[in-house]
């Protein structure tokens, strides 16, 4: 069967990435998922992406029908950590603090969060910008009562963006754009929903820095920063900020609805070698973790995407999980205890299921006493 056209820009055919179907996968709500699927790169817009065939659509539907957001922390948004101090804050709060510092945001207005889930972003925005009126949009009403109880929220809209009335001064898509099969089309519809001068805030996984995200079965696109920037700019937005260091392992982009620009498209270098190198790295991570798990008394650090994927690849041969998030410690993950690093002794081996630079920072911080477990860092991440 020939490769399909790109679901981002429409050019085709896309170039398939060899070996992807040999990896087990993980859902975006952190559940193991079987191997399969296809990964490709568009030679025109350079967006890495899943092949959105009938199987992908069926799998995505099955995942979303059973979706349980933040289930390992009982609905509490995941924390992000300062790697020097270990201090935690919610991902949405960390992001908004940086946005309000770097970008001029009006003191009041109307804001819409697309793919709002159980309202983590709306809750953080309500606390930091209490004079704004807020709304969310989701594909179902699972968290309607929770979202509409947030101070400042007018309503949770269920269904299509076109059903949401009026215009907004700010629209956010936090970990939503990578799920949408036609990202350029949704960005054009967002353009129409923004008032002139309105702001667009996007956060997506940084697949260059965090290759584990290539294995999320329900993600349709896998973004690198230059590709994301050009996608948004190509719709007509003025880019105000595009960063890979506001939140660890995430890409953040802030853009403004400005008069149409005739700036020509930017030709991007091929990302295919970078994607293939990251899949090779994932294979090395898998082999390394399997070798360590065979020794027993073995734990995985983390309870999110990377650790869940490795748990599946290891056929569940894990004795415990380790996490620094207080909302998760003391609970269980796939029937195994979630322990604090302070609970571990020197006989344990803990594989740091993180991109290598973050894993090295964690090992340095937690292993400084020299009396705890052996913390294992993954192989070096490709440049």
C-alpha cells in the first residue's frame, strides 16, 4: 500500500520511518498499548506524524472512550519539578507564570481552553488572572460539573469549536494540538474565533527532547520546534514567543492574530534523520531497562508516559515505581507501590525513565548522599 498524503499540509506522499511498528506504545492517559501503527515524516512541511489510517482512528476512539485523565494521581494534574531543588508545581501554573512574565496579557478578557479536560489550565488561569471570563471546550461532558465549578468559568462547551459563541482575547491549546488530525485546519478556525490582536497559546510535547512521546498511540502529530513555529506562522499568526525551555520536555508557543502577512514560507531541513535517531535511542533504552530489570528489586522512576511505556515493554517485570509527586506517593501503579525516593535502600535499582539530561540531573540530586539505590540513566540522547 502506498504512503498517504500529509494530514497537516496535504502534500504527499509522506515518508515512513522504519521499525516503528516494533515498539509497544502507550496512551496519552498513561496506559500500556500494543505495538503497531506507523510513523512518517512529510517531505514538504517536515511534520513527523502518525499515519491516520482506519486502524489509527479506531484505536484513538477506543482510547478516548475509556479515557481517565491523570488516573495515577486520582485526577490531580501532574507536577513539574525544578531539577536543582526538586520543588514541584503544576504544569499549568508553571506555564502561565512564564507566559505572564514574557508576554503582555490584558488585565481582563474572555479566554477559551480547547481540550480543557478536567479544567487544570482554567483553574490555574482563574487563580492568576481572576478578572477574566473563562470557557472550555471538550469532546464529551465527563468533567462538566468539575469545570463549571471553577471560579470565572462561564460554561463547558461540548463538541465542535464552531458551536462556541462569540470571540475571545485568548485561546489556549495545551496538549491538544498533537491529538488533532488536521492541525492547520483547527488553527484557521481558531483565527476566526480570536478578536484582532487576540493571543494564541500552544503547548505540545517536545519530541526532539523527549522521544518517548513518539510512542503515544493517540497522538497524530509529533512536533519539533521549527515545524510548530512554521505551521502557526503559515496560518497568518505573528509569533511572539517560541520556546523549548519554559516547561521541561514541552514546546511553548505564543502568537497574536495580526493583519495578514505575505512572508514567504520557510524551507525546513529534513527531520527524518532526527526521528530515526530517536527511535534508535528508544530501542537502546528498552534494551538497557530489560537488562537491569532481570536483576530483581527493580523500579521505574516516574508514573507517566515513559515509565508506562517501559512497563509494557518489560511485560510488567517491575517491582515498584518511584515518584516525587506527593499526589502519587503511597498509591499504586498497575498494582505496584509508588514509593518516595526517601523510602528506598541501597539494594534497589531504579531506572530513570526520563530523557537523558533530566535523568542525569535527577541522579545527581537524589544520589548525592551515596547511601540510596542505584539510579540508572538512559543512554545519551541524540543531538
